[in-house]
C-alpha cells in the first residue's frame, strides 16, 4: 500500500515552463498585515522583495486581492459574526481604512495590475475572478502572499478545484506561525503533487524566460 504521506513529485516546476497563459495571483499583501495591527504578520516584510520580483515579471499579469472586513460584526452572519466579535479592532468601525490598502511597493504597480476585493478567505467565491481569467485564456496561476494557511490556502484549493495549474512561490508566501506554514508546504508536496508545484521565485522567473 502506498504511504499517503509519501512525496508524489519533487519540489520545483516539474511540469515545465510557465507557458503563455499565466497570471500572478498575489493574496492580501495589505498594510494591515504589514504594519502594527492585531493582524500583523511579521513575515510580510521578509517576503516582500520576492513578491515584488514576481510582480515585476509581469505587472499586467498580476492580480492583487484585498481582504475587506465588514463595518461591524453585526453585518455578517454565521461563524463570521463570532469571528469579528473576537477581532472587533479589525472591523471598519475601528480600523483605519488606509490599512486596507496594498503595501505601497506593490500599489505602485496598479495599474496595469488589477485588484479584486473579497470579504472572505477565498478569492474565487462570489467574484468575477474566475470568469475574467477564463475569458483571457489563463490556465496557470502563480500564487504569492499572506497568510500561508488561511487566505493563501483558500486561493490554492479553489484554483485546484477550478482546474488551474497551480504554482506556489514558496519564498513569497508567509504566515504568522512557523509550524503551520511549514506543515502546509509538506501537505502541498506530499498530497497535491499532481496539481500543485512549489518553487522559489528565482526558478519561476527563470521559467518565464524559457
């Protein structure tokens, strides 16, 4: 019997170069994660140079997402209401609206880069993102951003379900927790090897040139 934790495929772009129909999907690289807020993720600053490299590889092929909390917990239902009662400081009533903006080093690329706002972890549900990419003939998404095991994970799983070739830029994603960040890397490599490739930015940039 095959060990379910065994690596299916090695890390790297084992399905070849990027091809012509790719986009860079950069998840939630916003000031509220980069600056001192209750959702501050210190790694954001560490991965920012690698994210910038990916953007500069093709600003017109870059799609930024922004996570937009509700004005108050009372505006949402289900477990989101409980969530935002816990994180009331991050709701629109209390958070400086400027904190929702992209990190300045990334915002300067808009346009030609595009921005999609989302009220949930996934960028695919309730948005026109998939429809726009399909209309443009996109078949590959290179994913960067924050956080590895939350919104990045939601973007990855959604892209898998929709049939995209998914490439995770391992040195351009970040988390607030080392253990779960590392665990997600293992999961992608060991359980999603036929649908997810993991590679460092230098390899992705080189694959673009082939």
